[in-house]
């Protein structure tokens, strides 16, 4: 989600197989990689980290219309030799299969297959690829090496995000499943790496991958090749991919991209299934002050879905610090960091967490819906009137939602309206001239008549997410009106009508 980026892991060699299906050999590779990964931890740029060299204008990648679109367009312009690798026209960069290999008395995740296998990469591209491929096994099997052969296993879907030092992101979409066969066997993970944030769309692609895996590995690659050659559809559009399956003939798979790209990577259903409205607002408020938050859940899919949803609540702002929806066991000491973070930890590691010197944080158990640890003022961070408006809106409107799309729209509009009321007057305090644009912060805060909102703004304006927001306001103006700006305009028009 956030995880290892471009930093090179010195002294390590990578032996990744290509399309021919040759497996990586040797044991103990994972322990060596883990050591190198941990040694280089400080050199890695985490998703939402302190880097200011983000794609201009991309306020957020998870849950914003502007963020995803601009990120893709920026990727398209990169003058690399292997253009398919970075171009927003392509669905994915890699399909990687991660399997468990015997290493002594335990099993360790290793990359068994990589598609496509790239040749003639420039040195910088090769180093980036090697770092990426070393990181993937950790996040496909974040629950450690306590595996044993199984006869039954319900497949699950989850995701993570990799952030390069230049601020660009890569999504990892994972399906962990038990291959077809007789007797005990080990699960494996199919991981699709893409620069495109569309969780629902890639879940459907992984459905097709899993269906083909139960026939043969060899049936997967023609489908993925066809997908790779297909143009990624514009918002609201559909692309059709032909694929041949033995005994079934040629199938046509229709893949439709959501028309609202702000929510392409987000579904609020799980978040509100496991947490009350009061606790969702308390988490939201904690993130606004850039605090430390730990989520616990049994399933990787629940951690992934809920944390992506929480991050999306911050639109039009972006979480600027460590953000790891599925934290690998070997990196649990990340929670000892004195800096802000949002991480997801599997409940089986609760005892290990209790032994770590964790500073003040909010610890959320998604399965019980309770806070295991808190600072104590979570329900008092927001102005009281604004808190009550948020709570009443969520509680009353949830009853009217008939489907997940209704819920997504309602939740998005509710939280965006909060920001419209609190910071929606920002354009009144932009001073533009020919050479630069200046944001008048003092006047911005003092212009608010409510004392409680001014008090909240004093803390919120000290955060990095607000600083990035201001930095982008002072940059070149956007040619298209964003979702947030549209909501501000609607709100002002409604107020005028009431008067």
C-alpha cells in the first residue's frame, strides 16, 4: 500500500523465471531478502510518505477523480524505452505467481512465475524491477512462514500499494487460492501489478485468472496476453477481451471501468459493516490530525478493503505518511515508529503487538468493532456541531441505501460536504498574479465565524496533508473543475437559494 519502492537492495541477486514456467530454485532466499529489505527500510519511500515530488495536481490516488486521472496521464508521458511498462494505456505491468517453497522446517514465499519477462531494460529500469520483485512475496504472504499443506482454503482477494521515490504508485492486486488437486497442497498467490487504481475491475480479472488456474497454468497466459494488448477503457467504457478455454471454446470477457474514478479503488460496505458510524468518524478525525492508527482483522481482504475506504474519506486531502493496509509479520516493528502511520495487522499477531513499545495510537479491532487502544479525545477532535451533522447524516441515510453504490455515493457526499463547510472558502483567499499564486492562510482561518471550526483549523492546517493541498493550490490551475470544486459550487448555490 504501500510499500517498498524503488530503492535498490544492494548485494542481492534476483533470479526470476519467465513465461516458460521455470521455477526459482533454492531455499533460504526469503530470509536473505527479508534481511536486505529490513536493512534498507529507511531508504524506502512508503505510500503517502514525506516526498514532495508527487505528480503535480494529484491530491490523492485512492479515492479522487483528479488524482488517478492525472497520475495516469503523467505516466503516459515518461520517455522510457519500455513504454508499455509505464503507459496508462495498458492494464498491467506484471502478473506474478508467488508460491510457498520448503525451507528447512518452514515454507517461504518465492516468485515462481513472472509474466511478461522483460529483456533489454536500462539499468535504472532493471534495478527498479528487481526491487519490486523482491518486495512482492512479503506482501502476498504477510502472515509469515507458518504455513502447512491444506486440503481446503477459501480464496481471498486483497491489495497493496508500492510507492516509488518519485511519488508514483503501483497497485498490487492479489488472489490467494488453493490450486486444484488431490490431497494436501499449499496455497499460492496471483498478483497483478498495475499503475491503475481499480480494485473492482481487477477483482473481476482475478476471477478469470482463478477460473483458468483450476484448469491449467498454461491457460492463464494467453488470457493475460490478450488483456495486455487491450486498451484500458476510459471511465464508464467497456473493453472486450477474447480468451480460449479448453472444452469451453472462445469466451468474451467484458470489463467495464467505473464512470466515477474517485471510487474505483474503494468500497465502503466492509467499513460500515464492521464499524459503527461513531467509530468511523473517530478514525476519520484521528487521521485529520495525522495520528497513528492500527487496524486488526483476521482476513487480509477485510484489512485491505477497510483501510482503503478510510483513506478515501480524506478526499480532497491525501494521507502523507506511512500507509500499509497489510503489514507483513517481519515488519511489525513499523508500529514503533514515532511518526504517523496507518497500518493493518492480522489478529493472530496481537500478542506480538502487545510486546512492542507502541507510542500513543488508535488501535481498531475490525471484527469486534471496538477500539483496543485510544488516545482518549477521538470523539472531541471535530467541532461538536460538525460531528453531530456527520453522525446524523450517516445514521439516517444509511437506511435508505439499497446497494453498495448507493452507500459509496452517500458516504462520499457526506464527508465531502464536511470539507466544503470547513475549507470550501479557500478560493476566496488565493491571490494570483502573473508569476505566482499565494494562499493567504491567516485570512483563510480568521474568515471563519465559528470559534470551534477556527480552533479545529488551527490544528488541521499544521498537517502535511493540508500543506500539500496548499502547495497544489499555488501551482498551475487545473483546466477541469474537480469533484470537490463542483460540490463547493453546489453548496454555495443552495445557500443562495435559501437566502
